[in-house]
C-alpha cells in the first residue's frame, strides 16, 4: 500500500510541475514578443525595490485595512511552504511526519523538536488569520459593493477567478486542520496523549475530534493530507491562467522596473533628432549619420503588442487586477471610459491571443486584429491626462501610462488621428515653440505692460 501511495504522489507532483513548466515557457515566449529594452542598470537599487515592494509589500499600505488583510494571507502563504517541505518528504518516502520523528526520536534534539512544534503552531495561527482575511475579501468583493470591484472589466472570468482563489484558501486551511487535528486526535485515542504540541490542533481541534473512532480519524487525517497537497498542486496548475500569477511575477516586475523619475516620458530618438535640427540653424539635414547612430524607426508608437517593450508585456502578466490604479484615475472618477486596469487586462488578453495564434498557426499568422482599436479604443486613450496616478498607486510598480502613451503616439504620428484642439497645439508648438498662438517675438509683452 505504501508503494502505491508513493507512486501516486510522484505522478501527481511531477505532472503538476511539468504542466506548470510548459505553461511558464509559453508565458515567457509571449513576453519576449515585445521589443528589447535594457533594464539591468543599478542592480543594487533594483534589488532594494524588489525587497521593499514585492517582498515587503511597501506600497500595499497606502490602504491600511486591505493591506493588513492581504498581509495575513501573504505571510501565511510564505510560511506555509515550510510545512510543505515535510509533506513532500513524506510523500516521496511513504513516511509519516518524518522530520518530527527525526528530530525527536533519532536526533533526540529538544531544540529541533521545539522548533518544529513552534513552526507548525505558527503556521496554524497564520492560517486562522488568513481564513479571517479570506472571508473579509469575499465580503468586500461580493457583498460590500466596493466601486473598484464593480467595474465592467471584471465581469465574467476576472470576478470568478478572484472568488475561486479565495474559496480555495478556505479549502486549504480546512485541510491543514483536518491533517493536524486528525493526527493529534488519533494519537490521543491510540496512546492517551499526543506527542505534538501544536497550538490550535493540539488544544482545540484534536481534542474535539478525539471522541471519534481510530478508523474515522485515520480517514480524516488522510483526507486532510492528500487534500492539502492536491490543493497546492492544483493551485500550481491553475496559476498560469489566473491573475494570481502576480505572486511570482511581482518579483521580476519590480526588479526590472524603470528607474527614471516619475512623470518622465521617454523620447523617440528619431523625433528628438529632428527637433534638434529644427532648433539648430547650423544643422545639416543632409549630413551622413554618425557611426552608431540609430536608424529611423519603421513605425512610430505602438499598435499591437509586438510594438511594445517586453517590460510592458511583463507588466500585463503581473497585474493583480486590484483596481487601485483605476480608483485613483481622475479620468475614471469623472465618468470617462478610461480604466488603467482595463488597459493592462486588454494588453494581457491580446498577448495571450497572439501567443495562441503562434502556437496554432505559426509565427507568420496574421489575424487582422491589433491591440489598438480592437481592444483599446481611441476614446479610452484620449481620456488619459498623463497624471501618473495609476503608476503611483500600483502595489508592484506596473506602468499603464507607458502603454497609453505609445498607443497614442501611433494614433497621432501613424494615423494622424487627433482632435482638432490637439492639432492646433501641435501647430503652435511647431511654429511658435509654445502651445499658444503667439509669436515668439510677442512673448514678453505681458511683462512690458506691467512696467507701464
């Protein structure tokens, strides 16, 4: 029976990780569809950002109550992985709590046994806190009608995805206490006392179950053990399809974040060159380009995901769909169509569609669709004020504005699609070097009038 259990465990575990690896390769391939961008400078600052923002949850605490609730789940998720070490060891060896018996019986170490008991007890406390946070998040998403969770882009799968994960959290916590509580109870029934000093299972759950028969307790413990590991492996399989992929991608996303000052919009070298020539009366427009000079771009801005940077695409996969960006967006607050969260979700959806087309039909397949207009509308792009509120609020430094700016560049410079008010401003800048319809010679007239 033990060998069958080992084989079954190995097949399920290896299968889950193999499936995740295949999907992870697809995600990596999709991200690599973007343009190259070097984001490897200042590694020390990048590492600091990753530790503070991704690991330390620094930006989450702009909203205190959700941050504390999220912290319960986040810390529980991290610390619970310690218990998984023993579960995997037991699964591959066919043993039961091998580490506990190694520390107590083989090594006869009171310190290691006490550390083991403390760790499991700590995990149980965190599990209870995570359970309370899970119920609070379910209420926030489904009962309290918080505006940022009611936006149209969350209809359908995004809302279901969030609820599935929260329900799965309840399931996993239940399995943990079935496993630990059943283990404690059957020791009490079999020997009169339990060697495990777990804080909650040892004092509450186990004694409460100890009135059941040994056979029933064995079943409860096994259901809890297998249920927990299958839940974890199921989560690994599910992760590539879920917004909760941010659990992993938040770390590279914050590490490779752009370090330029907030509000700085990247210039296009070809355009900068033309403007400098316009401003320099001595410039020779027919001069040969200097060695190493960048060639003129084949297109301006971005119309589809292949025109965006790989970092834009990593941003899209890293999006948690929390909606803080949309909640802070002044355009959205005043009823405009723009939702920065939807910009990221649309980018991810289009990227997955292109990736699926490549997988099915090959890299040369053209589906006659693009991110601009087919996914993200002109009205959405024009509503943006480039105020940076969305970038400021994102817990993991996602930059929806950079995508918006690149799509708008394509609209204006490729399609000549801009409102008349913008065209007037462009004309004034070109002719007067200012957005206003005054010649450069008249700029100081206002000052002269003050001296009269």
